[in-house]
């Protein structure tokens, strides 16, 4: 790589880092001046409902699972069944059942970095012959070093975005047969405020970064913008086809969670820890509220294609609302995942 190319690469990486942390600081200020809203409009019993929560055994996902179980929902946690994740998920289930002995919670192995594992997870779920009312695509990674998955994709792109698109597509028929008028099936895609500063190209080949010009921060931003854009595109198709399914985006806010695992010591020391000490970094329980609100609230029944922050409808980035780019991204996503580009319209 020539000097100018290296210089451009370093500038790109530094710019990505700068944008992420400036946005994080702005969001922390927003959280400091905002009152945390809890889910509203959850009425009656939700017994009989079934939910899948990816990454539901730890972090925000654990609190989503716990709150759903508290409201009577049967929760199936999708989590890697390998040490230490196996013991982590078992401990999560034990804690939930200790507090709520009647809770129905179990886990199935799901590794979003493997498309084969996603297919196996869906097969295992379908063998249960149960309905599916709620799918919460919560699992994610933030800023890991460059890694290619067994399927040839950059790790964050596959875990945060591509894997969840495939999972949703494979569960679509189940969601469709479960949904009814006045009782829609609900898909909640967990995104992030960092999508606001992503300038993601529509070209998925560029989105799937190669190692020589890799920025972990840019990859994370782009994967989360892709989540938002795909949500809007998918809901638009649903509106046209008349299926009783809604798809929405949940922004959990800036939360003290395991996602900070790969953040530098400098950032932890001068941003994360002070924010946590001042109480402006939300707890994982706080971060779960918006997903639970979208999953169970009667206030959002039949409403899809929306971006929610702090249990309130919010406005996503201008770029995320570009219909042309949404369609371009969707076509390229379906191409690399070998899905029918007309999905979900082709689902009968």
C-alpha cells in the first residue's frame, strides 16, 4: 500500500473513532437531561406468547428475557452453547427461575457468526411446534479486531446484521402464521445511536471491509445503519402485502454492558467509567425497556417501520430514510445470503 493510501486509511480510521465518541458524548448528555421511560400499555396476561431473544443470556438481552418472562411470555434464548457462554446462559436461566419459579425460559444454541448455526437453530425451534409472537434481534458485537467469519464476512457485519436478516427470513412463515388482526407478530431489531454518524456505502462489497483498510468503529456504525435501513424496507413490503407482522427498531441508548469489552483503556478511563459514576450511563435494565415496550405494549399494536429510543418514537438519521439506498442494500443483502430478493412478498 502506497504512502497516500496508508495516510487516507489512517484518516478514515481516526475520523470513524472521532465520530463515534463525539456522538456518544452527545447521547450521554441527552440521557443526563432525560427521564428514563419504562414500558407502558402492557395490559393483561401475555401467557401463551412465545419470544425468541438473540443474545438473551447476558447484558441487555438478559434483562429483556427477564422482563418478558415476568409478563408471562415463554422465552427462548439464542446463545452460543460453548463455555463460558453455556454456563452464562444456564446461570441466566437459573436466576430468572429463582426470582420467578413459574417462568418459562430455555435456550437453544445460536452462533450468529455461522449461517449454518442459524439454520440449525431455526430447525430446532420449529421442531417445538410452537407459535412465535415476538422475535428480538438483540445480539451484537462492538469494535472487535478484524475477523472473517466461516462464511467470509466481516464479523460485526454478520453478527449484527446479516445473521439476523437470515434468522428473520427463516422464521418468517412462523411469524406470519402466528400473527392475527389486532395481535400482530412483532420483530424488534436492536440498533444503536451510532447509525447517525454512519456514511455507509450502498455497495455491500465496501461494507464488508477488508483487513488492510479496516476500521472497527466504521464497521460497527455501518452494521447498525444497515439494521435500521433493512427494517424500514421490510416494513414497507409488509404494508404492501398485508401480513400481520410489524418490524421496528429499538435504540437502547448508551448502556453499561459487555459491549465495551473491546473499547480502549483510555476511553474506558476517561469516558465510560466517569459516565457510569455520574449515573448518565444507563444500566442494562434501562437499555432493555425499549425492546420490551415494542414487544408487548398495546400502544404500538399494528405499527411498524419506526425507530424507538427511550420507549418513544424518534427520528433516525436522514441517510437511513433514503428509500433508494434501502432498496440497494436489501438487494445486495439478499444476494450474499442467497435469499429471494422479493422476500417477504414471495412468502405465501
